[in-house]
C-alpha cells in the first residue's frame, strides 16, 4: 500500500530512482532522504520515478524515504532579492555562511529571501477596487535605486475586501484580501513561481531600442537590442567574463541579474568581491543596489547548475513585470550544457553530437526565447535582454553549444584568441561577429545619434574587410608594392582598430563612452580617411599624407578628450582641415 512516500532503490550521483512513486507528479519538488535534500521528479514510469537532486548526495542510502511537497521547484519572489547573492536554487549564500562557514551543508532546505525582515509598504488599492493579474497593489523601497512593486499574482483577480494601512510589515503578513466569487485570495509581499514556466505578459512588442553599453564596438558596430539576445563565445583567456562585467556595470538596464554558472571559483570570487565595491555611474550609489548575483561554481552540485539559469531568468521576468528593463548575464551556458550532458549520461539517455543530449537545442531555445520587449499587465513597457557567454573547448566555434546558440541569438560577438593575445580588448572579432538588430534599430540610431551613423558604420566595416584581404598580400610581397590608396586602407584601419575598437576597461574616461562621443570619434576617422583619399587622387604621396603626429592624436582621442568636453573635437577637425588644405595647395601650385 502506498503511503505517499517514495523509497530510494538506486543512486547515481545527483540522479536517483525510487519506487512507490504513483502519487507523485512530473516536475514536482521532493525532499530526499533523512537529510531532506531538495530534488525534482524528472520522469515517472509506472510506480518508478527518477529524481535529480540539487544537493550533494554523498551519504544517501537505498531504502531512505522521498517526501512530496505538492508543488514544482519554485522561487519566492519579493523584496530582498536585490543586492543579494544566491546559489543555483535561490538560497542566499550569506545566510548559508552563517549556518555553516565555508561550505554548503546538505539538508538545509529551500531557504530563500529573508521572510523575517520587515519592510515599509505603501499600498495603492482601496476596499472595493477591482484588481486583475499582474496589477501593482503596493510599493516597497527595496533599495535607494529601485522601488519594488508588489504585483497581484498571475491568475488572481477580483474585488478588494480588506487592505492594511501603509506601514511596516513582515513578509508573511496579509496585506490585501481579494475576493473572486466565493474564493478569497490573501496577498502577501511575496509570491511563488515555478522556475521552468515563463511568466506571461500582456503583449510582446517589436524590438526598436538598443541596450546602450558604452562599449564602442557594441554600440556602433554590433548593437544589442533591449529585449534581444546575444552570445559571447570565446576560448579560454579571451575575455568573456570581463566583457560581461563591462556590460553588467555600464549597460542602461535598470536591473542586472548575473549568473555565474559553473565557472571557476576564483572567477566568481572576483565578481563577488568587485561588484559590492562598484559605484553605479548614473546614480553614484553601489551597483549592488540594482544587481542580483547567482553564484553556482564548478564545484557546486551539478544539478543546481542546470537549474541556475532558470532561477535567474525567472527573477528577471518578475522585475520585468514591474515595468523594469532587465539584463541577464549567463556566464557560461557551456558549463550549463555540460551539466545537462552529465545528468543525461547518468540517466543513460542516448547521446547526440559530442555526448550532449538530443534535446540540447530545444533547451537553449527555451532559455533564449524568454527574452523579449513586452507590455506588462499594468501597461508599462519593459524588457528582458539575455546575454550568454559560451566557452567552446579549444575555442572551436563549430562545437554543438556554440553552433546551436548561434541559431537562437540575434547578436553574435565572437571573441578572438589572437586579438586577446595581442592585448586588444574587447577581443571581439569584427570579421566573424554580427548583429541582426541593425535594421530594427535604424530609426532610433538616426534619431538619437546621427542621420549618417549606419552609413559610417558600413563604410568602416568595408575598410576593415578590405584591410583583411590586403594583409594576405602584404605577408607575401610586403607593403611597399601596394598602391597608395591600398596603403591608406591599412593606415586608416590601424587608427580604427587602436583608436576606436580597442577600449581600456581600467581607464576612467575609456571604460564607458557616451554615444555622442562614439559618433564624433567615427566622424573624425571618416574625415581623416576622406581627406587622405582626396589627396591620393590629387597625386600626393602617402608619406606626405600620413602625418604621424596627427594620426597619433586621433588615436589618443579616447583618452585626451574627456567624455563631458566634446567641444574639443572641433579643434582636431580644424587641424585636419587646415593641414590637408595646406598640403593640397602646395601640390596644386
């Protein structure tokens, strides 16, 4: 006779099998063994169930019990998430450290946001009001930067029959009572949501606005859109994590969710040490006030790594529903795919390419599909932008995770080992990278930066592609045999690569560059190219056209012209015009 408890019959790392599982449901969260480890039912066959456990299973024995919870693996979504550091299943690491210093013990249960903390609540509804799913019924000033808007949970609507006064309340207190027919709903400060189920929105909108990052190669050459998707693939040491840090620090998203998914402990330590010290450039407040960190390092349980990106994106969708623009950084999806591969192997599933499970593409698609620009249920525009780093073994972009990611993202920012070794950062290769958002963002760019910005970008890309072809010839026969117009292409691309595409994350003027300055820099390089090209047509030798000091001053513009003193560009523009006017006059005599 089944007493509602399963009995463990087989243990293989994080994968266990149990009998007496008739009353359990697929994707149900369960408590495993005497230590009540957290697990999730992933398959049921008759009365035999397979469970993946999100904690270390060492010491677990056959015959121990499995207890049902009656609900899927869910997150508590409410005040207290911002500025916090969680593991892959939303357990706060600070709190775990007070319980057990230095490591995560088994069986601590599904602790999440601090439900004992009290918050000052301002309520926005009155008795008799009709409320609907996703409506904002109250506000909590969670940090000095972000107002946490309390939402009516999805699936609940009706008439408000009771409301608390504005004041300080605990997380478990009922703030609003909503009556729907004969049913009563008690709204608290937090709500629960299954990590694997996307949160709905009122309407998905077309993508029309860029995520402004302050990184020149991204904003001008390969833009990422708000509500869009991007992948940053690169081999070891090419700067994936650094590029993600820059995006997390400087992009114009309201909230950042950073997932360290299966990365090395020392890399994650750097994030955990750096972020709390960082000051948000827009507000001069600590950047952690609008950041959530999820740390799931490579030595943590492998099944929790698989869940971590769902935890992160569910949090991002929750803040999106409040009306915020959220950017989610997943570093790295390759480690997440490796967790899938390991669990799939233990489940004895048929392997596909390179041992990854056959469902790898659909899991990647499900993740990236949760990005989007939407109208929320309270009629605000909001977005979730997903930026995933990919770590292909040996930098091979033809391996399954990179290849499949490429199918589902619209911006592909390929990092290049040669550029990284030449200390050219960000090491994004302009020949292999692309952005599918140029057309969608065309209107915004013309309106907000300059009418000719995309033509300038096209022209610069053409110069870079031409340079790539010429370098092959130069390697064979040397630069001296090239005609002057082709030598000019090589010289201008040098200015473009060093002066524009290379950016110093540790220089206070260069780490973040406003769009107006980026535009002026491209215009300046274009002016230099046009004047030199005209000089070549007039028969002036390249040795005269290439004035070393002038070229160097244009390269150094990123450091010498301050971000808030852009009028200095006029001085350089005048110098270029005067020098080449004088040169042309001399040769025309």
